C-alpha cells in the first residue's frame, strides 16, 4: 500500500512517498517511491519574530499545493502532514493551518516534541530490532532536539528540547536548555554504556562526507574533523566543496556542535546513523494503524 508523509520542519519542507507491505520474515517491507525537499526556512521567521511573515506563508502554501498534486499523481492511499518546532511555535500558526487546509485540503498536525520523538522512534520499534545495550536516540532538527532512551528494547524515556541548528544560528536557544539535557541524561543513564543513534539530515550528511559504508558507525572524531574543515571554508564556498545544499551549509556546523556535545555527555565516541527520520516514522505509523 502506498503512503506519504509531509514533514514541515524549521529548515525545510519534505514529502516522502513509500510503498509498505506486510512481510512474513521481517514484519514489513518498504520501498521509497519519491522524496522531495524544499529549502523553506520557517525557523528564521519564527525564532526571531515569533510568527511567519506573509511572504513565508505564501511560499509555504505554494509548496503544499505542489505536494498535494504529487500525492494525487502517485496514487497515495493515505498520507499525513505534520509540523515541528517552527510552525508549532508560531503565533499565527492557526491562521496558517486554516489557509493551507482551505487551499489544498491538507490538514496539518502540529506535533508536540514528545509526539515527534515517538514518531522518530517508530523506525526502530516497528523494525523488530533487538539491542543488547541501552540506546540514546538523538534527532537534531532546526528548532528542537529530541532524545529517547531505550533499555532492554523498551523505550523508558523521551523528551524534546528547544535546541536546534537554526535556533543556534539565530542565538535564540532558551537559557538553561543544555542544563536540562544534562539532567535528563543523568537521570536515565544505566549501567551499560549507551549506543548512540543519530537521525536527521545533518548527521546523515556528516556520515556521507566521511565516505563510510552504509551501516558503518560514524566516529565523533570524524564529525569534529569535518566540522573544523567546514568552518575554515567561507560560507559561499562550503556548498561546492562539501556537496551541501545552500540552506544546509550554515546549519550543519551548529548541528555538529549539538551532536558532539551530546556524544560527550553520553561518554561515547561514535554514533550509528541509520538514515531514517520523522517522515519515515510517520509512514510506519500510518501502515501500523492500517494493519491493526
């Protein structure tokens, strides 16, 4: 069955379309049909001025109209549109959501940070994977960072923090947010060392730049080395030299700082990057609900 997910993030808007079907061996099989990413940075408006500008709203409406057409063309059976930190924080979010619904017949759901973390976790929960170590799942977005802790293959805690790559660029991270992250990690640290899992476009890009095999762990030292190399390159040259899209060339450095700090707090020197994210989790939740 064909499913689609629209992820309205703080740094970009994404549409993911997949076929997902039941499988006797692994529970389900999935195939990516299409993926579209539009670099519309909603967070630059919201984190500085508290709401989306008229210009950004018009652009967002155009993107959603295009996504609606793509969903129809691909014969998608079910889809879900979700928004994260930027839109859920915008003072004019209700007006924006109403406008998009009226013009596109797409109903946008603003996720709480905890809901976002839960959907990201679907990628590991539904896959039936078993781990002998405690997991620390880290998702760094433009406006927030979600942490989930898994022990004995059961999620025991998850929390969202107002710390993200766009927020760091705009210097709008709330005071004391790192202290809250440290307190969370101290509270749920177990006897076994954590296995860190990283999701999100920026950590995927660090893994790609490091030229590692698909399932190879990404050393923290590689993240630090790549970040230093990019910092030494003027922003206008960074995209060309490192194969980055223009709206990732600036946020990838603060994102790297966040991942490195969390890995340091976790006392681990590498991170596993499965290259899945919120949109993948949304699609798995749609499939699971349909199968029940």
